[in-house]
C-alpha cells in the first residue's frame, strides 16, 4: 500500500465581476460555513521561489488567521523545483504541502489566456484549506508491475480511503484526487477507485500535467504518485461534467447545471477542472478569456480553484458514480447547509 498521511482535523462585489476584476485572494464568502477557511493565491512570476512566495502569501492571507490543514500548489513544469518548495515553506509547514505540475491554473483571477502554447511557461497557484473540517490525505504509487497499473492503484487507494469515508459524520463528503492517473483518460484509475471504495462518494479532480509530470508530497518532489484528499464538513454539493465542443459554452453549461442543483441557493466555493486539449482548441480560436468569464458569471464573487490537465474526474450529478474522462469540464460546487 502507498504511504498514507493523516491530518487531524468571500465575496467580491458583483461590480468587480462585471468589470472583469478580481483581487488576488478572496478571504472567504460570507455564506461559507463557520468550519470552512480557504485562501487562493496566484503568481505569474517566472522565478519559482519568488512566484511561490507571492502565491502562498496570498493564500495564507485568505485563511484569515486559520491554520492550513492542506496546501495544494499547482505550477508550470519548469517551476516544479526545490526553489518552488522553498517559497511555499516561507508561509506553510512542509507537512501540509502537496501538489503537481499543471498545464495551467484555473482560478477566478486568471486562466492564462495569453500563454503562447498549451502548457504555460510560468505560473504558480496555491490553494490553502483550513478550519474545523475533517481532512485526511492518502497517497499511492502508480509505478507497479501490473497489466492494469492505474486501475490497481485506484483500487488500492479506494480501499485505504473507504474506512475514513465511512467514519465521517459530516453532512458533506468529497474526495479530491490528482497526480499520475492518466493513460488516455482517467478511466482506468477511477474504475479502480470506485471498486476500492465499494460505494458511491463525490469525487472530483484531474491528472497532473502529462504522463511525465511530477507530484509534490509533504514538500518533496516525486514521480508516479496519486494523491487523494478526503474532506468532510458542513456543506452540500452540486456536481456536473460534460464533454463536447471545445468552447466556452461547454463550461457555461457545466457550471449552470451544478449551481442550479441546489434550487437557487448561493454557493460559497467551487472546484473546476478542465481538459488540456480543450485549452488548445480555445487558444487557437482566442476563446480562453471567454471561458473564464463564463465560469465566473455562474459563480459571481465566489472563490474557485482548479486547473487544466490531461484527464478529468467527476460526476454528472451528485450521487452518480464518478467517471474518469477526457476532453471534459468537471466541477464540484459547495453550498452551505440550510
């Protein structure tokens, strides 16, 4: 079994949305439950340590004094270096630092629409999560002698997570997964994960930047690792995913479907993951900025976190088994319990 690590466990004004202006970090929605603390930072600096320092500082500010229980760093391939980790460590303890290479961050501030190629040359995103939520982190190696290495890794990871999920007594439960889980899509990995879990749980996430991508575990840069973060808290979820045309309309439909599942209730957070190849198509047509506007229009003033990668994970609606897919937009939208 892979190593398992255990961790005990906002709004911007609508005028900013209309103007296309978002502050670097939003310190939490006024509708967020009391147990939820989240901060997001983004840097476009090319120096890895300076970029990490800037993004991590913004994310820490968003926690408003709460301790981080999990910190995700997503960075362009050239920036996943020891210097990147040094920049994050200036703000967070090494034991909570996880992450991976990404094709591009996808957050309210930017999805890097002006990058010259599909993979951004520089860009660091940091998401810090804290509060009184329940949270546990699991890891598993995908480097194994097997005819179906990704499915077997998923089974192993699901079996490790299952007892924890069964023990959660919170109304909201979700598994965020990322790392080395792509072999044409994330299907094999998610088939295995569902088998290991033995029942349906909300799962969302995406693969790291490519099959040679690096992951980060407890501040250490590694390879061929999958990471799953199991989270419990006082939230409800809307979920949606959809493939189709490589256009902003697909993202708009996914976000609309997920947000509408709670009958007009306002969300306080969202996770959004997007296909690397969709990004390429929209680069060619100059539509990337429009896609970000479409997502923001469905989440006015709401903090969200995600990235573009080569394979996505999610469900068409809450309660459906998770799918591993490609060429798709997938989301999990968080709502307060009412």
